[in-house]
């Protein structure tokens, strides 16, 4: 079979209806200043799809810091990889401040989140080592594990009893190979919004010898008393061996970091291929990250505002009969029942007629017959925004239940 023909077949419903892939369901274009209200296809929409948790994307101090850094350094400085010619005092300062904030001895600044954690995992493991990981870990972790030449065992999402069974298997194999064991989970799972069971996993260290790596992309800045993350929230910061997060969420920027023991961070500095063979993070992003981290530390009202919106949204949804699954973080999934076609019609209606823009998750990401509307509250949303959204959701739920979306022309065109 021709390679490209096979690719089209693998696209699923959109492959059969390419006119929709190129039209309404092409990658959506939100326009205007990053804010709760933006424009989509020329219309004003209330947006719940931006991971701008603390509202820093357009915070005046952040905008000024970014602009000043761009004016001073441009986008090129420093040139070269960190270990060649791309090291600066400000890169080191950012690493020190990040480490102190998440209560680790050392941190290493990374260019990107997705690429970064893939390279961390790749560098840590050899073919003798064994990995135990949560089935709902992010795609970047799964991609990293595809590169692992050794054995990996997966446990069902947050199933600690099964995690223990996988650790028993991993321990037996590691004893044979002479390797170590790495357990990987997330602080906050970005699709479902529930926290990883860090406390329970840490408790297993009493029975098994392993190291724990957490990806806390959605927990950094939003969880814990100081915003230092989900391990702070659960009181296990000293038991998490490696803490990873990206700047793409609460920090509203580009970059990431990994924090842990000095010896491990030193090893990663000289072994992470994604950093050794890549240009250093530009200074404008480094200075911008320093300002963002300063605001995380000094303006707790940002996180307080976020949780005011989270709690109001969650309360309103529950009072109107909606399920938000097991979410106990800002990520708010609204779980509905329906087909892919109904999801398409519902989403179009929500955006065009109610002015609400949120992410829709359908099969094959989740099982057939299920629709998830994923809402990301932020510190810059208002209680009026919450009320407007609840009203719109109540209306679309009634349409979904009555079968209006099932019978719509649009749903049939892109249905399963």
C-alpha cells in the first residue's frame, strides 16, 4: 500500500470527510490578546481552553519584562548550546531559584517540556533498568518509553494495588539484570484533572527500592500552599526524587526544568542529548521566566483568584447535574455521553451560538460513546464568565439529551 494513502485511512472520521478536516475542524485559530475573551472565526468567544492558569500571559509586569529583555538581548543571545557557548549567569540564577522554589537542591533548565522530559527519561535509563508507569501518563512520557530498550510495566490509572504488583515484577527483573527501577507518574493529569497518588506511591518505598519521577506540568504554580506543586499539596516533596515541569502552563511561556539531587542533575547536564546538541534557551525567555517565577512567589492572590473560579465553576456544574469526574485540580472535564458526530455538532453549536470555546475530547482519545468538554479556569476569568458558561452548558445538555445533535446534518456528515 502507498504510504500516504495509508496515512489518510488512519485519520478516522476526518479522513473520510477531508472537507471538514480542512474547514471547520482544521486547527482552530483564536485571535486577539490572550484573555478569557478572544475571537474565533470573527466572533467573540469566552475561552476556556488556554493553560494560562495564573493569568500571566498578559500581566503588565510580565509584558514589560519580556519587552525589555527583547530590546536588550534580541532573540539570538546566547548563541550555542549550554556546554559550548550558551551558558550565562542568568541561566544559572533561574535554575537556582527554581530549585529553591520546589525544595530541591539543584535544577536544570530545559528548552521545551515535551522534548525535555523525553530526553530526561532517555538519559536516565539503560537496557538493564525497569520502568513502572501510570497508564494515563502524557504522550511525551509514552514517547520516551518507546525509546527505552529495557522492560517497562504499566499500571492502570492511579491503581496503587496494581502498581505494587508491577513493582514486584520489576524488582524481580531488576535483580536479574542488575538495573534500577524508575516509577513515573504525573502530579496532575491534564485530561482528567485528578492528582496522581503520590502519597501512596511514596509509601511503597518502604517495600521496594525505586526512584520516583513526576511530571507536574499542570500542578506547578497551581497546587500546594505556595504553588510549588502537587508533591507540596500532598506533603511528599522530600520523597519525590525528580520533579519536572514546563513553563507552558502557569508560567505562560516556553521552557521547562528538572529538579533533584545534585549528582543526578550534574549527570543530566552532560548526558541529555536534547540539550547538548541544541541552542541555549534565549535570554528573553530566561529573563521572562525569572519575572514569572517572582510573581508566583510574591503574589499568592493569583493562585487564590484561580481557585475562586475553579470552585465556582465546579459548584455550578455539579448543581446543574454535570459530572466532572474525579478532578481535584483546576483542570475541569465535563463528562457527557454521545457519538463523535454529536460531539462535532455540540461543539459547533457551543462556539457559534453560545460564544463558548473549550476543548472537546472524543474517541479514540477516550472510549466510544463518551464526550469530554475540557475547561481550564484561570485567575483572570470572572464569576460572570462562570455563570454564562453554566447557562450555555445547561442548554447544550438539554439538546444532547433530546437527540437534537444526533439528527443534525452536520453530525451525520462527520459521524462514526
